[in-house]
C-alpha cells in the first residue's frame, strides 16, 4: 500500500463496491503524515496503528457515509476497536493484528 497508484486502485475497488468499513493489515504505514495523506486519498476516515516499512501497520477505513456514526474507542499497535451505530443498533468492530509466532499468539489472545 506504500505505492500511491496501487493504493488508489485498492481504494477505488472499495468505493465502487460501497464498502463502509474495511480492516487492512500489513500496510506498513509508518508516520502520522503518511496516514493523513492516505486518509485524504481514501476520502473517508482512517484509523491506524503505525508500523515500519517492513512490518506491522494496520488500518481501518470508514466510508464517508459512516464517518458521523463511527468512533475509535480503543487502539494500540495491534488492536483498533471501533463503535458504530446503524438502524438503532450499536456495533463493535475490531481490527486485530495478531503476532505471527504461535507462542506470541497464545500469549496475545
């Protein structure tokens, strides 16, 4: 997702299908400035946890139509937890980036 043209293609794919909330991992987003640029390109809201150019970095995209009803209620370098409401119902949506090693994964969960 570092490449602007590839990111444009991915974001267009999501917009065309009218997806409202998308969780992506291994995005390698490494700075808040980079996140701002991605958010502008997306055209909605972007919640993120930073990584490096080689690991981590996950994002949750929220469409323009859901921005008003969605808020981040928790986030760290592995979890983004959103709360959104629709049709008088509240939903919790988690984007979890679990560790890869089995030992770390067991400890994490």
